C-alpha cells in the first residue's frame, strides 16, 4: 500500500516536471543553433559531409533517448538525473555538430563541448543506475507479493504447493487447519473482526512454529503447515499446542476461537496432492466429530 502510494506521488511529481524539462530541452537546443547561425560565419572551405552525418546521427540518438525518458514511468530522482544528463549531452553534441558547418570560438570546441558531453554522460549514467535500482526493488516487491497472502502476510497457497512439490523426496508431515464456524464469527462480530481473527491466528501460529516449517493460508479460513520429518508424537504435540493457541483469541466473554486440524504423514512414493487429500479427510473427521480437535489420517 505504502509502496504504491509512494509510486503515485512520484508519478504526479514527474507529470509536473516533464513539461518543464521538455521545454528547457527544446529551447536550449534552439538557442544554441539560432545564436550560432546568427553570430558565426559558415566555414568557407569544404564541409565534411561524413563528419556532419555522424554528429547528426549521434545527436538524434540522444534526442530519441530523451523522448523515451519523458514517456517512461520512472522515479522522480532517476527521471531528473536522466533528463539533466541527456539535456547536457545533447547540448554538447549540438555544439559538436555545428562546428562542422560554422566557425566557432576555439574555447567552445576545446572546453564547452567536452565538458557538456562528459557531464551529460555522468548524469545519464547515474540516472540509469537509479533506474536499475528502482526496477530491482519493484521486481523484489512483486516477487514477494506473488507468494504472500495479502491479509495475513504469511505464505499463500501458490507458495505452499510450489514448496511441497520441490520438497518431495524426504518424509514430511502436513497439518490442515480450519477455523470452526467462521461464517458465524463473521455474521455475529462483523467481517472486520473476522479478518482480525485471521491475522491474530496467523501471527500466533507463525511465532509458535519451528523455523524449518512452512506455514501458509490456503484461502478463506483454511491454513496449512508443512513440517519436515514424520515424527508422530511431535505432530500430536504441535496440534495440541495449535488448538490451545486458538482459544487464546477472545471473541466475547467466555467465547474464544477454535480450530479443527487434519494431519497426514507422507507415505513412501506418495504424491503431494495425495498427502494433502488425506489431511483434508482427517480434517473432515475432526469437524464431524465435534470440532476443536485434531485427527490423524
Ligand atoms: N472475514 C473474512 N471472512 C472470510 C474470508 N474468506 C472467507 N471468509 C468467510 O469464511 C466463511 C467460511 O464459511 P464456511 O465455509 O461455511 O465454514 P465455517 O463457517 O467455518 O464452518 P466450519 O468450517 O464447518 O466450521 C464464509 O462466510 C466466507 O465468506 C476473509 O478473508 N475474511
């Protein structure tokens, strides 16, 4: 949320800067060309067509990059550096082009041209560095969002199934957890309180689980845990602990949240979707046997 707000502000700032930079760019190049033509005489001897052509092509390329930058969705800092860089670079290249056809003062050819071009390149490089940094952080942010549940900020279904698929070889345990009567919680205490319960439960469980486990929200009020190994007593202890933790979330006086849990252990050669299916069947039994309990498949 914060990130996109920040991007929106940057976009607005860029929208105000863009006409300024475009105007300064056009006016600068126009002034250089017109003042040159006005003040300095044409070279009386031969004009080197090749020199004019290559300088004109170089200038056109940098002008094209400037136009691309004006249309791109960049952060303000990257945009300003790139625009200043390309403006200075274009000014240097314009002097370079004009000295092929007009007699210009020596100091411009020796100093101004090169200083402008070098400063322009430096600003452009820095702007590119900032742009690449921005793209990298956007990419990291998107990759994180792709595998994170938006509400609880734990892993989502996609990540959980991908992880299971990749970790098939060794034995593991699956726990499927479903909040009991969640529809009633929503109906009686409101959808916001329902959301809050999902967040609180996720946070409590995330703190209680071992570091090598994977905890995800599969959707709605259903969660899953992947535990490496198939230690039955350990799975039972953990299930008991998860049942107790749910009861620490109070809904009203003498009324707490409860969950039901289905547990399955991977059998040799069994596909991950079969392991999940058995955990789901165990969860179904836990629900049908009165809820607030765990069942092992
Ligand atoms: N607040 C909130 N509610 C959700 C969300 N996702 C799904 N739900 C609600 O969760 C409820 C799930 O209801 P059911 O599938 O009937 O399950 P239940 O009421 O928990 O019943 P049992 O599982 O049989 O104990 C539905 O009313 C959904 O609208 C969410 O992100 N936030």
